[in-house]
C-alpha cells in the first residue's frame, strides 16, 4: 500500500485552502492515480495489460504509456508492478466511466461557466512530485516548483510569469516545463487563443511531507501559508487580466 500511495498527490488539496481564493472553483480528484490517472488521455491504455484487444487505442501508445504510466497505470513507485495478472477491458472502462469521465465533465462545466461569465477562464492544475534534483541533478538542478504550460502553448505568458514571481517571492526555486511540461489536462483545456488558459504546478513533496512515512511534517502549515500568498497574487493577476480584456475586447492570445 505504501508503494501505491507514493504515486499520489498527497495533501495537495490541503495546501491550497479554498478560503484563500473564495472566488475560485476547486475541483479535487478523490480517487488514487494508481486506480485511474485523471491527467492521462482516457484512451491511453497499454494493450499488454488487458485480456481482450483494445481497438482504437493505438494512437495513444505514447512512450509514457509504454513505460507503464497510462490512464490505468501498470507500475507504481520505483517501477514496482501493480498487477500480477491481466485485467479485463471492462475493468478499465468502468474506472474511466466512474472517475476519469466525471472529473473532466466537472472541469469542463466549470471552465465553460467562467468563460461565459467573464470572457476567459484560467485552470491551475496542482500536483506534487518527488524532489526533482534528487534523481535528475545536474540536468535540472534542485527544483522545488515546476510550472508547465506546454512551452507557452497552453496559456498567456503573463500567467506563467505571475506564478513564477509569486513563488520566487516566497523563496522557492522555480523551473519551467522541465521535467514536467503539463499533462493531458493542460493539453485539453489550454486554448489561449480562445481565452482558455491552463497551467500545471508541480510541488516537491519533501517541502511539506515525509516521503518515506507519507505523513505531513512540521513545515506543512508554513508551506500552506506560502501557497495562500501565491493564490492571493494570482487573484490580483486575474482581476487585472479581466480589466485588460474589457479594455480591448478584440484581444486574442
């Protein structure tokens, strides 16, 4: 169970208290990533995991899926296999219908409402990561926050700059798109030319929890306080962004 839980974004929802940004909508996935990964395409399935053929999924056989991390993951932390047997196709479709699909239906609904009300919408997709520098330094260096915007394709650059400045002001080391440029949710919803902006935040887990015991440590409340300050900076940015859109309704990004 501990190996399975090392894959989850533990406590991330608690790091971003809803009281800090009352005007925003919060959508939380309450199912574990090892059961169904909401940040993967629903057809990102590895045929070798299943008893029956999976027609129509060949186009989603990315390197990530083949490595064992599709919408139904094959591997847990440290590349431990999750299953000792193949699954049925029905098991996969049931998980997607019960968890993955409702999650994205709600995201779509919330973003559509925001776009209708304000002329634009912003999705901030929050995740956690193992400390990047532990395995990847010096390729990426010691990184505490990774902002992923698909290399500028999923949001206006000013949104990424706002979050970069906000995290830096709080003393965090920040990188862009490496090694996490944004997953399925960012690709699906980030349409800046349609005033739909999406950015992914990855937070190093050891900042707020013990990765071996999977429990929060004494710095958790401090990190949550810093995230609250980041959210307040985001709120200022969004208000200014809305003002600029109203000043020039022909603007496109």
